[in-house]
C-alpha cells in the first residue's frame, strides 16, 4: 500500500481546487477530511483500483456507524468530484462513485399536539394573559380553530368555506366549500378537486353559532364564512398568524400552525378508534399510504403510555 501516492494525488486535487476554482479554506478542509476518510476506509489502496462495489460498501459502512444521509451524500459528492478529476490524470474504467446514492432520509413524522395540549389550546385557557374575548374578532378565531381541530381541515379548505352553498351566477363560480349547519357538517373541496363531507363536533358547532350571531356583513358582499378585520374573506396566511398568536398566549409547548391541528385531529382520532380507513376519508387522502404515517404517531403514543405506566418498562 503506497500511502505516499494516494496522499500526493489528493494533495494535487485539493491544490487545484484552491487555486483554479478558488474554493474557500473551509470547503477545502472539508474535502480534505472526506478524502482522508475514504483513504482509511479503503485501507489506503491506490485510488485507481477502487471499484463501484467498494464505494457502495464504504457508504453502507458509514450508514451503519450512524452517519446521517445528508453527511454521506456530501461525502459521495466530494468523492465523485475527486474521481472525475482523477480520470483526467490516469486511465480509469469509470468513476466508481457514479450511480451511488446516500441512504434515504428518514421520513419525518408530522407534529401533533398531546390531547391535553390540544384541549387547552381550544379552550383558550392561557398560562398567563387573556384567552378568548367576546369581541367578534375573538369569536371568529375560536370558531376557526375549533373547526380546524374538530374536522381536520386544511387551512385553504377552511378559508374557502362559504356560509351556505351558492350556485354559479353573474360570473362568480359555485361554492367549493360550505357549512351545512343543520347536518352538523362542512363540505369541502380538497386536493385534486375531490369533494368530501366532514362532521363538525359539538364544541365547534357552539363556536360557529356564537360567531354567526355577531358576524357582520362582508364588505365585498361575499358569502365567506370567516372574515378578516377588513370584512373580506379571511386568507390562509391570516388564519396562520392568528393561530400562532393564540397558541403563544395559551402557553402551547410547540409552535402551532394550522396543519398541526390537522395532524392532531388525525392522530387523536386514530388513537381512539384505530380505524385508519375512516381517518383517510375524513382527511381526504386519495391513498391510504398518506394516512399510514399516523400509525407511527399512534405507536409513539402507546409507547409513551407503556413507559409511563408499566412496572417493567424501565429499570428503577
């Protein structure tokens, strides 16, 4: 094993990066570490002798040692650049790093509130400061937040709700979503133009009734269920901003945005019912695959209960 030869080639490559490509010292240092690691993994074998299978084996070893997909991807990219350069210096059959990808990043689980935290948020009971007030603005907020959690709506679906169904007229399109108070349901149009009916729980119905009792006429004569302070249809961005402020006032343990309430709706419903198909229908997912991620959240809940309550869960 000729470590001098490998070190010399690596040094020439790094010098070229510094002088011709004028990369920063920090970047050069990172490339140097990556090539040094490759040399160790290969047992300081001659660079031209490394094969596609060697590189794949090295990437698998890094993954097994606990290095993250992002870190491995960066190293593979650096190694690929080095072998591109090396192919112009000596004869190579192929770049041994071509076609090798880092392991996939683990799919992040959606964030969901604990049940107690969701209840506190909905009831507006703060750790300090005021909760909901009796002004129309406050009643509108409470109705929106309750409906997001009660029915698992997307924020765009919530903002698009009308007071009741209206057919197309005078160039205005027909309603894409509306409240059916008598049936305790909302009708919404989700992704892909898929329409669905979703039940509305008792607290949300009460909050909606309180809001509708004081809802002023819309300034733009729209049929919107929820209004901004200017009297026009509320936008998703406004809903997001209002929920953030409300969550901070009530002492929520995490940053809360509308999709957190949708995730909480799905997770809590699945915890209680175990009916994945029903959750899929209520969320409006076209495929059960999109809904299955909530089974992981459900398992996390069960695991937490086990750790907290089972006498043999932890070593005392």
